[in-house]
């Protein structure tokens, strides 16, 4: 029975203790209470009156707490009792009231007397209540008396508060106390911004620009969150100024742009580039929403920041896995920022307790990341500078190479001119040699007709000297006339043949600027007509099988020169090698896209040790017989340079075969 009674009493006492309003007891001369227990109620409808609220069930909480984004309007309550013998003048501080939209302070004494103070930051600001970051509500408490305090706190987005109780002395000390740590941290950000701004002006590297924008947006964010604007300039958020809070959405955008530029993701890491771009567009969309409704934008920001954490860490990790060592340092820096920002976000969501570290963890993370990123950008810029130096070296080398090429080209031009001059000289020498051979041929060609003309003249002279004609009679005159006409006709025939020979050689030596489209058969026949007397004199039999049926572009005189050179060399080989049966075979035929002239003799061939040299200039096997060594060299140039063809030679069947190959062209450049 006794145990049952004890259990009932214990449960009753526990229930009373649970339902009792938290009590703050003042039992000393000074009052300086920063952390105490109170209770809260969330007005989810955001429209309840005080009389309705005070009848609701409140929940225990610490005076420094965060309730997340579903508690926009929250009521706080606690009892305070003065156990001292003196009356107290007290000041209730809400240390982060500069982020509130509206606050209301209500005190109720033992007699039920109610007194209210209200401040609405979104409208006119009561400067008697607002003192920098703090909203200060004064109230008095007589000795051995008690009051119940209600505080209504309406926030823009997330609900958090920091309530403290001070006497006048403690309150003055609180307000005189400077936020040294905030000023130090923000001073570091300013120093980094100024330093890298100078570097950007000097170098114009975009890495510096994005880093500056990232630091600047972070600075503007933290100068708001730290309360410096409120404490130094009495700046509070009104409907006209609350959009400045959107700066928190610009920080990730500039961080991502900086990341893209550092790693050159546009060119090297396309998959990661798309992931990073998705972050940018997501935050831009969030900013657009904020233009129309700032509360919605700040509520959505917690989710977009979650996406930022995941996407940025994964992108950097993927880049590191692809072999970029710089990504590891970047990953560490981002890790600090994301970790500390996550802690800050969890604080705002009410998931972790309120304290100085959780409230300022984002600022700490930004400072750590900024220092790490400063090292990253320093390393990156050194790589860029090294790359620029290499580019300059390459440019210098290219300039030097260009100058060397210009000098070399100048030397080549001079050499080409000299070669052309010598080639022209060789061609002239070849012409002179050909002229000498032609004169010899003309002499052979003319020897017979000149002898015949001489014989005819001598016959005429003897007839006249011996008076063979009776010129006194008409019959004798007629016989003389008929005789002279016959002999003069014979002389004319011989002179015509001699004139034709001269014309052939004159045309052969005439300079030819344009090609003629004709058959190689005609060229072979013309060449043979010019050298036939010489060939006959040396008992050389020429057999022709001219089967080519295509007409091609030729400098015919030059081709004749080639054929004459080859035939002249064959003629001399027959004599030198004392060949009795002397035969030259000439073939012409067509194959696919070429026309061929093949000239073969049985003069014993060319020694294998010199056959590869016969087309070299000034190389001759007949130096002891006044050989110039330029005939076949010029023939090679005529075939390959002038006709884009080919001249080759090989020993075959106890003789040598020269092959002249012509491409099927209808026009050639002279």
C-alpha cells in the first residue's frame, strides 16, 4: 500500500514538473544570464492572438535555439522570480533580432497586469527597442515577486533566437563589446579580395575574376549574417532591402564558375561540365523565384545547397579519378566549405543545437576554403605562366625558324636561278652540239645532190665546149634548149631536196613556246628523215613498228632532239664496238594512260657499272672523242621536266633499250 502511494505521488510530481512553466530565479545582486531554459509554441496559422496562444501547450527549449523553417512565428515563454531583497531593473536581449521581421514582448505580473512592447522591422523601426543586432526590452521586477514573460518572434524564413537576461551594467558591457572575431575574419576576406583583384588587373586571368566574385559574394553574405551591418549602420531587413539576402545564392554560382575555369572542364571534362552547369542553372532559377517571393527562395535554398554539396564533391572526385592531382587539393578545400556549410544548414533547420560554432560554421568554412583555393589558384596560375612561357619560347622558335626559312628560301631561290642558268647554258651547249651534228648531217645530206648538180653542170659545159649543138639551125637551137631545160629541171630537183633539208633543220632549231597535239609516230618519222643519210652511211638498218594511235601535247622539236641523241649514240656505239650487222628497232604503242616510244639497238649495251650515270651532266664515255656529256642529260630534262614523262634505259638482248613514256596530256606548260 505504501509503495502504491509513493508511485502515485512520484507520477504526480513528474507531471507537475513537466507542465510547469520554466522558472528563472534571480538570487544575486548582478544579473547576467546568457543561457537558460524556456518553452516555445509555434503558431502554424500565423494568425493567433495572445489570449489564444497562452492557453496552448508549450514545449521546453533552450534560450539559444533554432526551430527550422516551419516555425516562422514562434512564441517563447518563461517565468522569472526575484528572490533578492531589492527591486530589479532588467533588460531582455534578443541578440539576433536584426534578422527578425517582427517581435513582441509581453510581461504579466502576479496581479495579472499586462504590459507590451512591439517592434516591426518590416515597417517603422523603433530605435528605442533596436540597438544594433539586439532588440532590448526593459522591465522591472520587485523584490520577492514573479512575472511571466512572453516573446513573439516572427522570422523571414528560418526560426532561430538567442535570448539573454541582463541588468543595466551587463547590458552596457554587451553593447560595448565589439565583434572582434567577425571583424578579423571579414578582414581576411577583404585582404584576399584586394590582393587577387590586383593580380587580375595585372594578368587578366579569369580564374582570379571568378575567385574575386566568389569572395565578394561570400563577404556580403557573412557581413549580413554576422550582424555588422546592423551593429555599425543600423541596417535591418525591410520589404525594400530583404532582397539582399539573395546574395547567399550567388556564392555557389561563382564557386562553380571558378571550378570550371580552374579545371578547364569545357574542353577536358565534358561530363563534369554538364553537372557543374546544372548547379549554376538551379541557383539561377532559385534567384528568379526570390525576385518574386524571397521567403520561398530561402526555403528552397536548403535543397539547392544540398544538391550543390553532392554535385560539386562528385564532380571534383571524378576529375581527380581522371588523373588531375590539383583536384585533390580542391576536394579538400571544398570539403571544408561543404562540411561547415552543412553544419550551418543543419543549425538553421533546427537539427543541431545553437552555439557560436554552429551559427558561424559557414563563415569558418568559407575562410578555410578561401585559403585552400588561394593555394589552388596559385598553383594553377603557375602552370598557366609556365604554359605561357612555353608558348613564348615556341613563338620565338617559330620566328627564328621563319627567319632561317626566309634565309634558306633566299639561298634556294639563288640556287634555283643558278641551276636554271646552268641548265639554260647546258641546253645551249646541247643545242650547239646538236648544231654541229646537224651541220655534219647536212653535209652528208648535200654531198650526193651537190655531186649530181656538179656532174650536170660539167655535162652542160662539155656539150657547149665541144659544140654538140648546131646553134645556127633552128633544130640545133631546139635540141640545145630541150637539153638545158632537162638538166635545169634535174638541178632544180636536187636544189629543192637540199632546201627541204635546210628547212627541216631550221625548224628543228627554232625555239618552241607552245605544244602541238600530234602523234608520236610523226615525230619519229621526222627524226629519221633528218638522220637517215647518216644512218645509211654507217649501214645501220632501222625497222619501225609505229602502232600508237593517240595524239598528245608535245614540244615536237625537243622530242626530235631526244630521238636524235639516242640514235646518234647508237650509231657511235656500232662503230666503237665494230658491230657488223647493225639494227635499230623503233616501237610506238599506247598503254592505259601513257604513250610509249621504245628505241632498241644491238650495239652491245652499256656497261652495268656506268649505266646509272649516263643521264648525269657532263658524264660521257666519249671524252677522248670530244663527247660533251650533256646530250642524254638534256634528254632527261626534256622528258621529265618539259613533258612530265619519263626517260629510262636498260640493257637487253645484247644491246640497249631506251623507253620514252609520255602522259596523256592535251596541254603542257613551256
